[in-house]
C-alpha cells in the first residue's frame, strides 16, 4: 500500500510562531488549528487548572466582539464553530470554515488567541465548577478513572494532576494570574498554527504575519520535572454508587521520541482498532464480559502511558481484569500473529491515505508533529510502521506489559470480596 503524500510548507514567523500550510485544493473547506504546550505538565501545583480555565476564557470575547455570544455569532455567521481543548501536555484551538471566509476568520482567530478580554470571569467559574463536578462523587472525591490512573502512575508529578484543577483553586483564580499565565503560554515560541484545505499558501503567510504579529515571542515551555518512575504494581479501588465497576489498567510506556514508540503505536492498533481485534473479540464477542473495551496510548515528551478501559457488572470485574491481563501478557510473550500485524498495517495505511480528504485530521497530524518535534510526514510515518516486524512488536510488548509496572484502578460499588479479587490480580 502507498499513501498519498500531502505537502506541508513550514515557515517560522518573526516572533517564533511555527506556521504550517497544507494545501488541499480538492477540499471545500479550510481548517485553522493552533496547538501549544499547555496543561498540568507545564504547571506548578499552585497553577494546576490555569491552562484549562484559560481555554474556557478564550470563548468569552475580544475587543471587537466583547461577549461570548457576540464572539460565537461572529464565527458561526461565517460557517464555523470555534472549538478548544486542554490535555495533559498540550492545548488546541481550531475551526473549520468555507474557503471564502478564511480571511475574516483568521483575523478573528488571531484576536481570540492573542488578546481575549477575560469577560465574565465569575460566570465562567460556575461553568468550570460544573465540569469538575462531573468527575466527583457527592462527597467531593475523585471518581474519574482517567484522572485516578494518572495519579496512581505518576503520584505528585505534574502528569498526575487533574487537567481542570480543583473547585477551590478555580474559585480563587484572579484575572491577574490568568493574564500572566496567558502571557506565558500564548506566545510565538510555544505555538504552532496549521492551516489546511483550499488555500493559497502565499495568502496564508501574508495574513498570518499580519494577524499574529502582536503575539510576543516568549519561550518554549518546559515540563516542571521528569517523573520518577519505579517498578512496583499499584492498585486502587474507589467506592461509588453505580451499577458497574469501571476498570482502568495501565502500564508506563515509551515517550514521543523513544525508539519503541512506533512499535507501541502498532501494539495499540493490534489491540484496539475495530471490533475484530483481540481485545474486543475475546472480551466482548467471545465471553460477553462487557459491552465495550478500549485501549489508549498517550506519549509525552519523556514518558508515556498505555491503558485499557472497561466497564462491567461488579461480580464480573475480576474476570474482566484477569482476561485483559492474560491478553496483554500473551502479547508480551508471543507477540501478534502475522495476520494481526498485516491487518493493523493495512488499516493504518488506509487511515493515512484518508488524510487527503480530512483537513481537520491533516492539520492535527502535521501540527502535533511540529509541536512535539517529531515532525513526521504521512509517508515517513507509514514507512516506519509498515516496516515493523513481529519481533519488534513482541519486544515492545515484552518491555511494556510487565507485572512490575502494572497499575489498576477500579471505580464502583463492588463488594469487599470482589475488590480483594481485583487487588490480588493486580498485585500478584
């Protein structure tokens, strides 16, 4: 299989901002996406939640459109809806629009990114408070498995902190510290802007220079500290009144620049890329243990986390965990079959080929690669993953899926007997 190679033109603006242009003349839309280093990975304990709250404040207006409603109307009247997200170690802001609206939308996009007015701070605090409450029980205890597993895996390191911060911290945030945090994050050296779709690269460069020129240079953010990762299985069960137990099974994994990253990515695809993969097939189709099961791999600059998520009846949770571990340790011992590896490669090749039809995914692919310093192209990525052998994938699995690096979180109303069974499986 061959993957069509999208061209990507990269320019460094005078303030250090990286501008990527991906011309896609066959597409009837344009995507503008900004990616920046943000999130708890780049916050101190006292700052935790500031990046996420800043993301919310980007919706609250600019000088020309001084309210959340007026700003949303300005974007939506031109065919698009602004979207933003904060992750553990990066943030995004993006929009898809008709090509004829590109120039006015890029101007407004630059204003939102570089000069929000921080309107209605107290109202936004109420909104973020409601978001945080979704991950807490009635007593204020954390019940979100994703947050709990990172805390279990990384402890006091910034990677183990909640993206949203705490309610108390949000309520104490001031305009002054939000503005200071904005001046640190939303700067040229810390930002990649990608424009993908039906555009003229020369026009994009001219307009980007105009609409991002006021952005200060700043500096590239660096993580507060590298996590101290030591062997030792860990287990936590959080009581919560629910009809099912949520299980999160995680292992420390390679970082973005590790030689093992490609094979670990392939492991993810072998385990969970469609309903015929061994994870879904053996746990759901063959045994009927749960409605769904999924896997994820997050690679950070210097480390990563590979996890499996599943929900099941409390009584069956130990059986689900046992089966998940059996599958993973079997991969570590024997690796994938030839058929599994060939299918995973074929599907990934097709997904890369689809980038030519999806400017949102193309912008994310190139932008994130530039932000992380991986700077891969679809062709280069395909060449590396398609060349992986069974032995390489097996070796990656054997280093990844080890009992000594196992972390298990359960959330639900399981009885002590079931919790003890889960603990025994996790800790050996």
